[in-house]
C-alpha cells in the first residue's frame, strides 16, 4: 500500500504546487503594464497607435489564455484607423509552458474591422507589419537601423482559429476602386507557417462571407480540408468554393471545385477544375458547366486552362426554340503580373459555328480586344416575338451600357438574318471607348448588291449616326424586310448619311436629320397604276371639253406604275424628309414632284406631276394621245400603311379647256390666213 500512499502524497504536492503557481500567476499578472508595453512596442517599431480598452483578463482553464476587449490599431503615423475589433482571446498550451515554450492553442476574434489599401505607388498599408523594410520612406530612431540584427522570420503555429462577424474594406488607389465585404466568418484547424523553412500547412479551413447590396443578398463559402507546402512541394485535398446571389430581379449560384492539387511552389498543377453556374433573370435561365486541367506558375503569376470543355444551356419561354444549348471548347491563359489574358472559345448550335478570341490588354481599367467569326447566324430565330407596333414606337433606348470598358476587335459573319434583313459577308471593325461605339468599316452584301460605310453610337445624349453607300440593291425585298412596306421596286443605288438622338424609337424618328439619295432603274411605283388612271380621263374630259371632279383612291397593292429611271434626293430635319427633285421616266411618262415624308409620324404629304410625252409605246400609250402635253397633278397623302392617291381632275379639265381654246384660236387664225391668201390671189390674178 505504500506505493499508493506515496503516489497520493506526490499528487497532493503537485496539486499544491499548481495551485501555488496559479496564485503566483494571478498575483504577478499585470494587465495595465502589458497594455502599456504593447502599445509602446507597436509605436516604436511601426509608428502605429495601439489602444486596448478595458482590462486584460487571465484565464487558466481549459487552457492558459488572455482575453481583451475593444482594440484599435491606426495606420502608420496614427492618423486613421487601420484595424478594430470588439473582443479577442489568445490561448496557449499548458504543457509547453513547463519547458519554456509558447505554443498558441487557439485564437478567437469577434467584430474585426480591417481596412486594406493599395496606395498609388503600389505599396500596401500592411507592408510594415509583414516585415517589409521598404514600407515607409523614413524610419524613426526607434526602428531597425543598419547596425541592428535582422528581424526573425515569420513563424505561426496555431492549433485553431475562429473569426466571427468580421468586415474587410479594400481600397485600390491605383485603380480608383473600392469594395466592402461584411459578415465574414473564418474557422480552421491547425495553421502552421515557417518563413525560414518556407513551409505552410493548413487544416480544416473554412471561410464564409455574407452581405447585402440593395435588395440583393450574397453568400460565399470556401472549404479547404488540407493543404501543405514543404520542401518546395505542394499537396492538398479538393478545394470547394460555393457562392449565391439572391434578389427580386435575379439569382445566381455557382460552385467551383479544384481536385488533385500537386506540384511545387513554382509550378502548381490542378488535375481538374470544375465550375457549375445556375443563373436566372426574369424569364431567362442559364445553366453552364466547364472543366479543365489547370497549370499555375506562382513565380511568374500565370495561370493556364489548356483544355476547356463544357456547355451553356439557355432557356426562355419567349424564345421561338424555348431552349438553346451551346457546347463549349477552348483555352484560357492569364498573366497576373502583366495584367493580360487570352481566351479562345468555340461553339456550335443549330447551323451556326462560332469561333471567338478574346484578349485582355489590361485588367483595370478593363481593355478588351476580340475577334469573332461565325459562318451563319439567324438572330431572329433566338429572339422573342416583337411587341405590337404601338409598344415598339415607345420602346426605350438606352446607350449607357457603352460606358465602361474599352473594346476593340473585328466581326465576320458569312450569312446573317437580323430583324428579317438578310445579309451576307459581313465585315465590321469595332472600337468602343469613352462611351462611344464606332463600327467602321462596315461592309456587307445584301439583296443582290453591296453596302459599305460606318455606324456610331454615343452614350452622351443617346446619339447615333449612319453612313452607307448601297450599290446594285434590289429595293423591293429590302423595303419589305426592313419596313414591311411594298412601295417601290427596281435596282440601283442608295446613299444614306443620317443621325439622330433620343431615349425612345419615336424620339429617334422625330429627331432624324441628314440626307439621302436614290437612283433606280427598270422598276415600278407600287399602289397606283397611273397609266390606267390617265386612260380613265378620256370619258371625263369629253371630245369638246367637259367638267371633271377630283378623284381619291386608296393604294392598291395590285397596281403599279412602271418606270425606266427614278432619282431623288432627300434633305432630312426634325424627322421630316423633304424632296423637291423627283425625276421618274418611262417610255410615255415624265413624273416630277415635291413634298415631305414625315418619318417621325409615319405619314407622307407629296404632290407629283405627271406629263405624257410619248404615246407610241409604254403602258397603253396610244390611248393617251388626247393627254399629250398636259400635266396631271397627283397628291399622295396619309399614313405609310394606308396611303391615298388624289388625282386632281378639276385642274386638269381646266387646263385641257384652255388648251382647246388655244387650239381653236390657232385653227381660226390658220383659216383667216388661208382666206386672206385666196383673196390676195384674186386681186393680183395669181
């Protein structure tokens, strides 16, 4: 029994010794002194002001630790706040203390607020805390000098850490940008880092961030089971990042998985990167998936995804096809040191094959270059049905999206249908900067002809300008597809130089300005058969003259007036195109005119004057002998979709009567002259 007795005595002595030690520790612990010494050391080494509110509390169970309340740390010089926290507790392991070793067991921080800044010269505001001697331009007398020993390499060994309800604010003075992350929670198992041995070991790391922006709430979570860097080699388990964004107008969720992390600190490989995205905005839903192996070179700060594969699935009930699935294949290279990136991506859907190249010349401010090539594309097939005409007139236009990135590139499309227009061999240069989009050159083939020119859009004032030279165009199908109007047919040239501004389609039409010209051959004016209308005058005029009344008739799609040549120029201002030099020629007819085409309100007010010049050919020309030399007024008016033609017979009858009077005068005069000649012959016997 003596051994048990001795053991009991020894345990009692040990407990007494521990109790005495605890008592001595409590007696010797001086929180105010520790606060003063910590503040003085921080001020001396970093020129930062450290303030610890309240008293430091010592606890011995379940481990030795110190608890402190409100803490603030200033920027160098003490002018503004760099860090603040509501409370913290730092615990150390008990047993290593017996061998005079301090080993952090757990760190707990609540209510941390941290302000990180990258200054205009590229320096971070935490450089001095990380041991960067060049962080400050000058050192006070208390900082490390030339004769002082070098600082000890950074060493961290923490059995566990927890940070709750933290906030991180980032301000980049070089880029002129800032952002704030709030409600940050961080937890981990053991964290080890040795600056001398260049080793890092992380276990059970988790990070969660939640926040709000307007009516949208976002959440992000990172899970890292294990990662180690030792002897230049990197090894780790799968890393998973999930994020969600939820709001009244849109939602987004994504999951990123990195598997088989291995390699060295200089060259890191990830066996497989997998990204899944599910997004919804109004009635449109997008699901996307991509995967690729990844190669990372930490020293040069480059990243490469050499073999991207995946898909994007787009659905909308208003799409004619309801759903569109795009296979994806390509590669991505990113150079963080140079702030450049290059993406090659290809896809195919329906009958379209698309190849896109995207180059980022600078991340901030963002500058993009691209090259897009599509063999054939029917855009109308993937657009929802158009609203009714009344809604289309009031459709809002907003060019503000042009502000922001710089964009430069080229687009080539072999065959394109857009808003019913059928185009081919489209080649366009794109330049976007300062809120202004320039599309030049803009060349394409359409309706058996070709077009070349430029287009510009400007966010300042919501402006647009278009210059185009169309040559050899078949005008009838162009007008039918462009404006759903069957007004004219023929082949020839069209020149446009127009501009406008406004926040809606109606406003744009009403502010339209510029000029246009038209030259066509071997065509027809649709809606009226002028030859037939003139032939009908035969009964109205009568042989010896008569009375006629004006006749108004609606446009008839089955009627047309043929011509061999048509030319006109238009001056456009305030949405109204004015013409005064119309020239229409046919084998028997000449047509001139003057009037306005009110594009802003979709109406026409025009007076044309037709003259019969040749009755030997043309549309029933021989039947118009009685009108040869007369001018027939024709007034065209009304909305584009319901034009009316008014033939002013009354003025024509009056003109015809005058012509007959003149003709009678000439006839009487000729008879008088003949009679006079006969009389003279009798007088002189000749």
